[in-house]
């Protein structure tokens, strides 16, 4: 038997077992495995091997390897010995890989080895035992699961690379597959030895290169399977997967770039690279919209006025928007589109339309990309629905074809790619049928290439429903609209204010809290848990089952061999069906509850109320159904939803996840997913030579450890004060926030700049990052987005130009509204907020700041309550240390205002913006209290100047202050020539000016405004007293411009 732990280059080794099974000692496990076999030639272990991305760091590779091993352990109920190997020194230095030895027998909760695992059974023995699938099918499923785990690890690490477990044939790629050659063969070749596998591998790679050279569209077809528009980098990245030789790579890349199939959609500019597509993709999308326009212009399939009115009147509860949508789809035309935000009642509107169509003699059919969405459409509208894939498959085989009396309603149309929607519209046109598209372009985009739904809307128009009806409470509906418009921070704040955003220390802790919340809410209506990745879905399902077992539920479990491995089911378990099966009457995504469980057999009650009997020998595509992916849940409506937020999510995923509910939705997140190296468990802090080098001066340090065990040390003199002020103890979870720098006076009387630090809760830091990550927008591009520039879509250019203009006006209105709201809040007059913005939309009131649930406090010494005025007192101290002046007047005035707020019973920390603003105004107006006023040195008598000289002085003073700010911005933003790495222009500035800029950039923004105002007034006074000073200043500026390339460029 292999023992990989004894081989050189082993980076880590551990044993994993199925959930609930204790981990045995390595020697005891393999001794027991050998003792369990009676035949001398019996297999004791099965070896699995997988490559690990070299782009990941060591901790991420270790976590990925463990999860790979856990997938095998859970699937077959076996123990797995997981060993990570480093690249051989004489082999490929990127060849990180994991060897896994799995027992051939299952391991029980008592640690004893039992019967042979399913993977060890011959296919005929599996069939006799009623176990579905084959050994080869199992291997394919494991490869798919490993690919999902690997891609999730790459995404979490911020790495764009992805892997595909499918063979080239399954991907539709005409390339010769290569054979795995192994590290030993690579090492032999590097030592100059013969290795047959190397020769075979090279021949395969050369054949791939030849095939690509002959047919460049192989690469382009692979890209346009998921991207309608791409860049040169996308071409190079895809080509790099198949070509090793640098010269050959450059030659093929040049050939692809000059391919007649390639079309430049947009040239490169200063910020973005050139964008390309293929002639085939352009023709596909253009053909799709042209077909859509012909269908929309057709005068067929109209419903008479009396029938339309009767259907609408019979519904009774339709809103004005819903009535308009119903009339829109019932009017003549073979294509109609309805846009509706999540929860606006699109399906109910189609129920009314269905009754009208049927009364007019039409046959109404429904479809959706996902099976669950088709079920929801059928349940909400009464339209018999199926998946688009099954519909196209039937058409291909001459069945269920459309007729001129058919109306095909397609829900969640935004998830359909351009090629598929083009095929469906073409089939409808040929049959003379009508198509109705329902969707929301702000929800999940198509996985396949193109933005088909958006393109159709732009070309044929749509009825729109914006009034949300799904959520029970008005604030939820308002928050949902904020999420739809992209105001994710405001939308989440509304939920957080009411305790529905919970940030825990780690993703695992967040999963446990989510499971506990789910179980506690049982009996309060329908529920669903949502997550982005399959791995999180599986972990959440297990967490809920564990929590239910602790409550004494789920008794009498039975084992059911699914396509994903063995699963325990009990009466009351939630179950999800993962494949369409017309005989069984289920679709991919159908949910239900287990009513009775026996080994290999389940009695299930679907959420629709129908009963199903499931036999493992006939249908094994099931899994626990407490949690599902967000993609599978689009179109779902439940009473309560629970969302696990992770870094791979974006605005559309957050929008879908937080709008599935009627009564409540709660978002859970792990702080470790949304914080950087400056957050974690405080393991140590104290004084030491900087970076622990004896020759360096003493400094203060804080060492933080994240949940992966990685430690990071931060250095800074001010850390001692910050940690002491916060009362943080070793073992606490904290975050360190850099507060810029401040000027301090040293014992010898000189001044210096010192970094300042603040201790925050890890959850507090994570909250801001959470809103930022979930607010990302990653829209899919279509070739039609560039159609006006390419000149093949001139007819609709003006309409789309106007639509883009309206969108810009709406965006501008939102910005103006937010700015006005902040200004009124600073002045304490939010009541003056107008009812509508400049676009005519209702003005949205700003929710309160996100407040995180208080972290459990461990016993510790009593701490002094924080002083609400501490920050304002510190501002006065900093101003005094900096030499006083106007800055000190402002700081003292702000402290006085803060004391007034405190006296009125208001916490000054909650009104800092208003206090800062009022303090500045008082200082400028000379309204500070006499006790605060600073006696300034007596100024010389004012020089009499003319009004003309005064205006001229103020103009040049403002110009010079503006130029100073430009320099400060260049330094702060790291413009070329102004960075520490490339200080060519920076060094040309006078030392005094550089010092002043550095001090300015270290100031808070409020203080910067005060400093600029002070600078401008002082310059204006100086120029007014001595107009010749203006010319001298201009001469100095010209000299600086000649030295560093200009101030204002």
C-alpha cells in the first residue's frame, strides 16, 4: 500500500472522515484496513489525485485539498488520507498536487470498517443492489465537484483563472485531449532521460496547436460560449491553456488577432482595452433582434376589448401597472415584453392574461430556463410550464411543436443567452406563434453569451411593473427598490437597522448562526436558505440537519444513495430534485418534504401539494433541500429567506437573494470574508525594535491572527494608545483602521508626523466592505451595445440614445438627492427634503447606519465608559500641537458645539458631521464663546487697498490654492512622478512645499477644507498689501512648472 506521508516534499497530511465519524490515528486506520481484507490480492485503498492551483497560497491550497478529500468521504462514507505534495525540484515548479488514499470500506460512527464502498462495486453488482449510475459516472461527478471547489477557491482568492472538468468533446471543442504525464515524467525529461508519456503529451499538444492554427474559431468559439464581447487578454488567456512554446504562442495570437472572423467592436482608449467579437456572434444577436422586431410588428394574436376588460375586471386586485401590463400583452403582436422588479406580481398578471387568451381561443404554454422557475410560473399563473431545454429537445424530435394558436410565456427571460433566445423566437416566427417574455434585467444575467433580454427590450419596448407587492412591510418594499437601483448600502442598512444583517467572526460561525435561526423559525411559514456556491449549500444543509437532530428531530433516518453520494433522510427532511423527469413529474429545483424514509425509497410531498414516491434505483438526482444556490432560487417566493453572503457575490445576486421573501429576510456573513489582514484575533501586542530588528528604534506592534491561522503584525507608535483606549484584550477579535497621520511635538521641541490608529470591531469593518462587495455591478455585454458605432443598427440608435440619457438623468437625480439629504441632515433639517427628485421619482428617506449585533463579551475587568467628547478633545489637542491658529479656533468651536449636543441629551458621536459643520461656521463667523476664543498676536494696521486690487488678490489667491490642491491630489492618488517609487516630479518641488502637502494629505477632509480656506485668505491678504507679490509668486510657479511638468496638467 502507498504511504505518501513518507515521501519527500509532503507539505501537509491529514485524515478526513464523514460527518459525525471520529478521526482515527493514521497507523490504526490502515492496520484495520489491511485486517479487514481476507484475500491477498484485495484492494485496501483507492488512490485519488488532483492538481492544486499554483496561484493559491499554502493555506488556501491546504483548505482546498481538505475539502476535496471531504467530498469523497461524504459521498462514499469512507476515511480519506489527504497529503499535499510540493513540486519536485527537478520537475515543473507549478505542480502542486494532492494525493488521497480512501479506504475501500465504509467507516462507521464507532470507527469500525464495514461493507465495501459503492465505488468499489462492479456495475452489475450495483444494478443488482438497486444502486443507480456507474463507477465511471461517479468519477465524472467527483471531477465536477472538485472543479466547483477549485473555482470557488480561486474566486475567493481574487484570481480570475477557472478550470473546466469536462472533456473537450463535452465542451464541443474540436481539440485532441492530452494525457496526464505526472511529475516523475517531467523530472525525467529535465534530467535528459526518455519518458514515453512526455513524448505522447508533446505530440498531443502539437496536435492541439495544429488544430488551432488551422481553425482559429476553436478558441473564439470557446470564448463566445459565455462572452459575446471580449478583449485581447481573453484571447491570450484561452490560447495560453493549449500552447506552451512562446514563439508559437505569439504566432498563433497574431493569427487570431488578424483572423477575418474577428471584429473590433470598440477601439482601445486611455482606460479600457479594445473590445472584440466574432462575425458569428454579431450575426446571431442581430438576427435575434430582427426576428424580435418582426414578431412585435405582426398584427396577430390580439384579444378583443370586451374579453380583455372582463378579465381585468374579474381579477379585482390588479394595480394600474399590472393592468397596463395585461393590456400590453393582450394587444395584437406576436411578441410582448414585461419588465418587473422582484415581487411585483408578474405571474399573477399572467394569470389574468391566460384567462383572456383562453377565452379568445388561444392555447397558452409556459417555459423558463430553470425547472424551479417553471414550477413557480405554473403555480402563480396556472400556465402549464416546462424548461426551455426540454421544449427545444422535444421540437428537435418533432414533438410538441408550436402552432399559430399558441402563446408561449417565458419567465425569467433575463437568464437566457442570445443564441437560445434567438432559436426560440425563430421557431415561434416559423410556426406563427406568439411569445411573451417576462423578466428583470437587474436580476441574474445569462450564463451563456449575450444580454438577450436587455437587447429585446431596447428594440421592441416593454410594459413595466415597479410596485412591489411580495414583501409584507413597506420598508422591505422600499429596501428592495433600493437594491434594484444599485443603492445596496442603503438597502442593507434598512435590514441591518432591524437586526436582519448579522456579521459573525467567520463564515463557519455565520453558517452555524444561520442554521440556528432557520431551525428556530420553523413553523412560521415557508423557508429557504440561499448561498452562492454548491459547497456552501452542502455545508448549510448539513448544519441545519445537525441543529434539528440536537432538538430531537429527524429520528429514524434511512440511507439513500444519491448521484452525489450516500445521504441520510428522515421524515421531515427538506429535499430538492436536481434533474427534470417528466415521468416522475419533477423539475430541476423542485422542492418538497420527506414524509416517510426507508433505505432506497422516499415518500415525498412536493411544495405544490402533490405526492411522489422516489426509488433510488430509478431516480437518484436528489439532495437535502434546506439550502439551494441563488441561481436555482430566482423566481422563488417564500415567507422567510436566509442568505449567506460571500465575496464572490455581486449586486444582482444580492438583489435576488434579498427579495425572495414575504415576511422576513436575514443576511449572514463572516467577518473573515470581508476584512483584510488588519482584522482578526489579537494574539499579541507590545513594544519592540521596529520589525524586530535590533538596530531599529523602538516601536509598538499588534499581531492579529485570522481564522486560517495566518498571523500578520502591524507596527505603529500610536497602536499603544489605540489599543489601551479600546480596552482590547488578547484573544479579542478586533480590526485596526489607519486614521492617517497627525503632527506631534517631540520632547526636544521639534514636530514630526505620526500615523494614527483606531481599534474597531471586526464586524464594523466588515460591514462597510460587505456593502462595497455586494454593490459591485458586472453586467454582461452584447454586440448590440456597440451596434450604433458599427453602423448595423442605425434605426434604433436615437431611441437608445434617449434611453441612455434618461438613465443618466435618473443617476444624476439620485446623486443630487443624496447630496441634498446629507446637507439637510448636517443642518438638522431633514424635514425640508422634497417629496420627489428632479426625475419625478419619490425621494427615499435614508435608513439609519448599519448596526451590527453585539458580539458576545467574555468575562473581563470592568472598563470605564467611553467619553463621547474624547474625539473632539483630541482634535483640540492636535490643533494645539500643530501650532494653533484657525485650526485651533475651529477645533474649540466644534468641542463647544459637541458639549451643547451632549447637554441636550444627544450623543455627539452620532452627530459628528453636523457638529463639524457648525463648528467651522462659528469659527469663521467669530461666534465661538469668549472662553474659547484665542488671543491672537496684534496685527499691524491694515493697508488701504483698492477694490480692484482686492478682487485681483482674491483671484490669484484662489488660483494658487487650487494649484496646491492639485499637487496634493496627484501625490495622494499616486500620479506618475509623484509616487515614492517614481518621485521624478515630486523631487522638483521645494522641500517646504512637499512637507506642507504631506501634512495636508494626512489631515481629515474637514480639516483640509479649513486649511485651504485659511491658505487662500492669507494669500489674498498678502497679495492685497503688496500687489508685486503676485508677480513674484507667478514667477516661482513658472519655475516649478518648468521643473516638474506643470502644476495643473
